[in-house]
C-alpha cells in the first residue's frame, strides 16, 4: 500500500512509520522539518508543510491508498485536529482517497459507548480539565463521523514509552485498562490500516 502519514516525527508517529516500513509499505510523510525524521527520511517521500496546508496535503495524499494521522495535541493550536480534519475532508475526496485512520483518546465519548462508572468519571474529568485540546478532539470526532470517508479513530488510554509488550486488547465500545505502550499502539494502528478494521468506528485499545 501507499500510505500518507501525518505526525510522523512524534513519539508515536515515528513508531508507526517504522512499523509500516517494516511491513513493506510505500510512505509519504508530512513534516515541518525533514531533519527530525533522521535516517527514515531516505526511505520515505518527504512533503514539507503543515497539516492544514492545502497544497501540502494535496501533494501528500496524491496516489495514496490510506492516510494515517498520529498528530499530537499542542496548546499553541488548540483547534489543530479539527482544522486538519476539515482540510483532509477537502483533499482526500478530490484525490480519490477514502481510508483514514487517526489517533484520538479514551476520554472522548462516542455513540454506543459502554463505559462503566469508573470510566465515565475519568472521561468527565478529562473533558472538564482538558480544556480546548480535549474539545478539539471531540470536535474532530464529529467531523469524521459526519463524513463519507472510511474512517477509524483509535482511542488509547495513557501512553507510555518503552518496549512494546505485544499483548493488547481492543473493543469498539468498552474501554479496558488505563495505559498502553506507544509501541503497541503503533502495532495496532498498522493492523487497523492493513486489515481495514473498525470502519466508521472509534475503538478503544489497551495493554492487558
């Protein structure tokens, strides 16, 4: 597959790129600074720009089979994920690209959720204290859910650095434990793309 990646230089995005390359995919990555890719830059097509730059997105998604976003939150651009979603909804259909896989968060609510009392309280706390960044992720979900794309938004709990465990679980409606290694999240995101899992859904994923 040819996969376009946004957020490739982040702590999770870098791991996703490594996994997709190891699986033999052709990658185009959108970055502000190619130097942050390190040696990976020689193995991918590099597009310089931002996730809301329409010209850069047009270049990024041309010929792609899927778009993967590991874009992280930033206090400087509190509505970045929503604006990125809207920009992709413009660019992807024009280039015939339907598949999108992104990373959201376990604190975001979606129709059909079956959260227990503990998880409802955690979500409420995150939504109350998370400010504009959490509101942005909720708005991002609304944009994709209302689109005609074949979208998936993965909802992980707290992200941890370090080697992956290779042991995880996932469910479309019920959250599990409270953390996941970034390496394991990268494995799951790659599986979702490669196997067309969870179309039109926002699955929870966690380390067991």
